[in-house]
């Protein structure tokens, strides 16, 4: 590729990214004003985001007002699956776009009364690369990796770890079967992002889920509503 | 985003993709002229591409002249791991680019005497979305999914399945543990790509590897060299 074409692509990308930042900043301000704590989830396809989110919603829904917005290239499978939690769910189909952008979130929220929520979850498209470049206005970003993916993902996909706040190692119930080496995995995370909190969970067996919910609740603070408000 | 900006981005993307096609076409012609059969591998991060490739190289290397070019955002872990096979390996570090492009392949090949090879493997960056748009001049594209990713990946990432020739279900040794439903998985593949060949393998236990090598060898035809030529 010739240099001037490269330059032009970079210029256009930079403009798009800047526009995304403007929308993301506005979203973040809106969420703060409304008192809704927004958590996004990024991971490879199949790392268990939806299962983890489903179990998180189940554990939160009696005490908090929760909702989720889920992104996929195609299908509404995730939204249908999450609908079993009986919390409000919306799906964003991105078509061929490999990540969520702030504008997609803003537009999908539409008339949703997010000011009535305590937590809003944003499940990104399964992709460990491109979502790194797009701020969604979230307060907390989780990057999930399953034990079946091996221990070196942070080293191979450092950018996404650098944009996330917490690393979640999923499918811990399979750790022995796949001979997952915890020490190596933790070392990988710390070497790309020193001090990053790491949680180990199995949404299937429940391992680590209480610790995650406790960590999340403490970040959110106490619920605004005194009573139990079911969605 | 305003419409005229969208249009401009699409224009630039189209130009880049067209440039990629020009390079890919030239590569394909070169590989055909040289008689080297080029196979690319795409999958999510952690689906087992490197392990599958390692076991493939081990099985081919005594009978064929083989080499591999592996793409990653960062680290040379895969190249180091594959070096154990004692076949020639080169690594492409893409930085923040989420896929391989034909120009990266052309440039990484450099002075490599590919005309002396029977097989060249290209391992893409772990990403089920973006590599779909970039032809690399390969003769055969495999899309790999592990049993741990669930059965619905073809439905959720249809484009990549539509650009690939064979679907490979990896980590079959974990199928029972994760309660993998073969019928559902095969149905998912066939519903996005009717007639697509599907292989089930475990590079760890060797299950399905002989069938894969046989399929590959028959696509390649007989080796050009009469004797055994080790790389």
C-alpha cells in the first residue's frame, strides 16, 4: 500500500474514533447523571460471556434493577437466552461490524428508561481485538478468557487487556481437564497490566460468582431503591 | 455518524479491499506457478489453531516439504512453539491489525524459496470476523471452532464460514465434558453453508487427524518430489 493511502486511512479511522469518543463521553455523562452503573464485557467468541452474564443477572435481579444490551453480528440467540433471566434485554445486530460502537449503544438504548436502572450490561461482539478501540461510555470493562483458550492470551492480545479494568478467567470447572496453569495465566495478565484484578469463575458450577457479585456491588455502592424492585 | 462520513469510510475500505485482492490474486498465481499448496487457518483466539497446525506439520513433514507463516498481534509464541516441528516457520506481528492481509503475506515471504515447498500454511490472527474480508491467495481456507465455544458459532459468525472451504471442530476430546451436541453443531454449519465439509478432530489425542491429512493430501495431489525431502 502506498504511503499517502495509508495516511488517508489513518485519518479516516482517527476521525471515526474521535466521533466515537464524543458519543461515549456523552453516554458516560448520561449514565453518571442517571445513576446507572454500566459494565461491558469483551472476549473471544465462545469464552462464555453470555453464560457469565446470565448468571450475573440471575444473582443481581432480586436486589437491583438490571438490564442488558447484547451485540452480535447475526442472530438474536444471546438475547433469547438471556430473556430467561426475565430482565429487560435488547439485541444489537452489527451485521459485518466486528465490535460495538458508542453510537450503536446510544441508538439501541432509544427510549429505554435507563435512569430507572442500577446496572446496565453491554455484551460486546466476540472479538479480542477491535473492541479495544471503542469506548462505550461504560464505568467498568471486563475482559473474559476461558481456561480452554490457554494461558497466553494477555500476551497475544495486550491492547484489549490494557483497556479493561478486570480480567475474568471463565470455565474454571474445566481447568483440570485442560491442564490450565493458573500461575502462568496470572503472570501473563500481570506482565501486560501490572496490578490488574483477576477473577476466576465458573458460571456453570457457581465457583467465584459470589466474589464477583460482591466486587461488583461494592463498586456500584448501595442500591438507590430501598425496597426490592424487580424488572 | 453522518451519512457522507459513512460513505467516505466505505469508499476507503473498498479501495483497501480491492488493493488486497490485487495482491492476493498475484500471490495465488505465484503459488500455482510454483506448485505450492497454500492452506490458511482462521478461528477465535484459543480455538486450537497452533496445536492443530503443529500436529499437521508433524504428520506431513516426512513426506512433504512444508512451512508455515503465523500471524499474531504480539509475541512470537506461536512461531517458537511451531519451531519444535523443525519445519521452517516465520512470524508476522500485526501490531494492532486484527487480521492478516495479502501484502503482509507477500512481504513476510520475502526471499523464501516457496517454489521448493509442497505445502505452505498461513495461521491468521485469532479473530472470527475481520479475516473474512481478506483473501490471502490461499488454495484452501479452514475455519476452526472448538467444542468449548458451543454449537452456534456458524450462526453468529456466518461470513467467515462463507469464505472458508472446510469447517474443523477442534478439541473433540473435551466434547463429553462440555456436553457438546454434534448434531446441533453440524446443523449450524449446514444452515449457513449447505454442503460444507466438516471435520472433527482432537490434535491432542490424534482423533480425526489421519482423516484430515488424507483429505489434505488428496486435495494437494501427489508430492512433486519422488523421494523424501525433509525441510
